[in-house]
């Protein structure tokens, strides 16, 4: 989820499912990319575009 955080709360701007199944590990942000791994061991990499 991408959004704006403020003292009043979080307001979502973008939400997208990028991998199926349960994800027990936290997503990792590195060099403008987000890496996600699910419980089956599948890994996806999503490039963030400004």
C-alpha cells in the first residue's frame, strides 16, 4: 500500500496484490524495488516508479 501518513491517520493511495498466498516475512525495500516472499518460497520483485 502506498499512501500518506499524518497525525490524523494513514490514507491509502495505491494498493496492489503482487504475490499469492501467505507472506510471513516483511517486504524489503532496496534500490527502488520491493521484494516479497510467500510461504511457498516464491519471490517477486516490484520496481517502484516515481
